[in-house]
C-alpha cells in the first residue's frame, strides 16, 4: 500500500504528534508499505518548498516556508504543494493528523478529498473549549459531510470530535514498542529510599509543569524530610517559570530538572523510579504516561483524560479529580510502600495493549473505511 501522512509538525520538531507520526510511518515501512509524510516543518538544514528527504525509509516532503519562529505552516503555497505531491505520489490512502489548530493538515484534507482520495483524519488533541464554536461551523460548511474516516487517539478525545461532527468517530491509539519498555522482572522498591516521582513532558503551560511543582510541594510539606524526590524531564518555554517555582518553594534538594533526554535515558530513569505524574488536564492520550505505565511505574493522572485508556484507577495508578487529589495520592503511596509494591507488580504483570501491531491494525481499519467512503460518497 502507498500511504501518505499529512502533519503540520514533524521531526526535527519534538512532541507527541511528531513522535507518533514518525514511529507509525517507520513501522509501516517495515511492514512493506511505501510511506510518505507531507509536512510544513522545515528540515534540519532548513529544507522546504518541496524538498524530499528519505529518512529511515520514509519519504519526507518538506512543504513549509521560512517564517518567524519556524512556524509549521505555509498559508500561501501549502495547498498547491500538497496537491502537487499527492498527484505525484498517487497514494492509496491519505492519513491526516490534526490538532486543535492544524492549518496545514486541514489543507491536506481539503485537497485530498477534492482529489477523491481515501482520507482518514486522526485528532491528537482534546477539543475541550472548542466544541461550542466548532460544532456550528461544521454544521454550516462542507465539513459536515466531508468524505473522510474520522478517529482520535483515545475514547475521551473521540467523544469531543463526535460532539463536533455528530457522526462516527473511531479510535486509533498512540503506540509504543511494549517489549522495549516493559521490565524483564518485577521491581523491588526500597522502602527506606525516598519515593521517586518522575514526570516527562514538554515544559509548556498546557502540560502544567508549574502546578506540578506546587502539588509536589504540598506533598513534601505533609511528609517527613527526605520522603520524596522528583525528576522532571523535558524542556520548553516554561523552563524558567518552573525553575523559579522550585526555588520559591525551597525544593532545590527535592526536584531534579534534567532537561530533554533521549528515549534510552528515559527508559533507564524509569528503571529507578516509582511513580509517574501526568498533571495535564487536556491530555488526549499521554504517550509519556503510557511508556511509564509499561515500564511498571504507578501512574497518577487526571480523570477524563486519555490516560484512562491504559490506567485503572486504584489498580495500577490513580485517576484524580484535581491537583489536591494527586498530592493526596503521592502522600498515600509514600506512606504505604506495600500498596506501592502491589500496584507496581500489577503494572508489570498486565502490560497495556498498545504495541505497534495493535496500532497499525486500527489504522488499517480506518484506511479501509476511508476507501468505502470514497466509493459511496456518503459519510459513515
């Protein structure tokens, strides 16, 4: 099969969509498919305007233009370049990856459907706060009957897309190499050591790194000295506010700001951690949380997010109502190491079913549905 992925963002940018699109594309190549990625993200050397790179067997079409801050959009030439690339490649299916604001991806939808190509759209975001505006817009435009198979990366995210489009929305989850992340033996936490908390995220307001520091500070105040330590992995625009909040709370001896780490080092870190904290309230899936859950860590996240796809409240983690609930869960696990050990053993013994074979099967189902929609010319 000849597959084209369309995404505003792609490597060398780092983030959830970029990682997942790249990983899915590489696994599809290994399965024998010809895979192309159309993106508005410039290459490492500023490649743009239609330059095609071959990266790990994936044909990456750099269709962006030089803009301030290297924004991954091309408002003037984007649709023309997408149309040219699609006609040149002649794909069997076009898989568009969307966020809340994805102008390049939505250009891809318009061009692909106008060319009557089987088109699947996967949302990698939570549409909270946009449903009330987006719903009426969709109902009044051609988007209401766009001949595309709609999906999202979790049931929680799919529900929001369903509210906007009032039609069938499936789930194509994010994936990981489960065998790589899963520990070979059940962990044996040291009850005399501090409870080791870890969080891996882009340091941006949406991910709520500063509130994370606050809830950890609250837990520290309620526990004996030396009961906790937090390793925070990641970088981004909130780096300095996070550093300032750590200093203001007097947590310099508790919080270790590690910056961005390669996956190999993150896996090594998880081998010596106990609990993963996912403080974001608008988490459509939570790939970092999935990696931690697969590595055998107890995961704490907010209820109603995509993390609920692979964490069972009270069994291998906690799905809390608010930051106070997350702080309470940290204190509970620090005080009850038997409970911590039980939850970690459960996490190790029942790995989540999100390996790449599972994800590619879900994507293939969307591709088949997209082909049927083109044939029938009516949305499911």
